[in-house]
C-alpha cells in the first residue's frame, strides 16, 4: 500500500465516462426486456432535480500512483451485476415466476445476461458527453487532468496568518 497510494491524498477511481442515473436505468430496463422478457416502465420527475447532475472520476492519480485503470464499463457491469443478483436469488430460493416474462426460465435469463455482458465488453469509454433532462450537458470532454479541466493552469494565493 505504501508504494501505491498511502498518504498520497485523494485518488479517484472510475472509468472517466460520464454516467447518469437515467442512463443506468435505461440499461437495466433494456436488459430486463431482452433477458427476462419483462417490461419495466421508467418514471422520473425532472421538476424535482436534486443533487449533482453527474460526476466523472478524474483517473490521472489512480493511473500514475497505483497503475490502476477501470476494466469494466457500465453496460458490462450492470449485466454482470444483474446476473449475480439472479444467481443469488436462485441460491436463496427467492426467485419467483412473476419476476420473469412468460416462458422465461431463470437459467435462460442468466445465460442472456452473461451473453450481454460479453457483448458489452470494451476497452475504452464510448462517449465523454452525458446529457440529463432538458438537454443539459454534464460533461463536455473526457478529463485528462484536473488542470486541463480548469483551463490548463491553476494558481492559489495562500497566506499564513
């Protein structure tokens, strides 16, 4: 740990790709329809915006200090998580027929999710722009460093008192 990050300050980890909750919900909705043959209706209330519109990890320090890079992006990760949830439900005996569309078996749904995870596997972020309701842009460029996000230079006047 001391060699790779101990006492080095904040180190953000992530893909560097902007992901909104809306995008994650869309992916889950698509996986549910495709693999479980069950339709899910997404609802949101854009009149009650709360919190951040989106966040993107600045990966420079993780790469430089820890030699770490993300190996799984959102589409693959959610498909793998969904498969894991179904596996856990199967082990616990908590899966119920109403959770699946007509004539869909848990094993078939899991095989579909595993295939979707493999299909979604990629090495680089797809896009560096995320949009939220009303077309607001959350992130305009893939961050390369904090300084470049701030326009390439940064100065701080700090005086001790």
